[in-house]
């Protein structure tokens, strides 16, 4: 749980910094969220797929 809170805090801090220096996020919010979802799915797939390929 601590990892999630640190991640949330880091993201919020980045958002505050972006807002303070008036910089927009390089990706539209929906695109960024879909990219993050893909990263989570990929990270969860590795432990599942390792036994299937004999790693």
C-alpha cells in the first residue's frame, strides 16, 4: 500500500510543478491513462507468462 501512496504523491507533485510553471502534460489525459493501464497489464502478465515459456 505504501508504494501506491508514494506513487500517488509523486504524480500529484509532478502535477503541481507542471501547473506552477504553466506547462501542459505532453499527452492528453485519456492517452496517458490508457498507456498506464497497458504498463500495469504488461507488468502483471510477466509472472503469468513465465511458466508457459519455461523461464
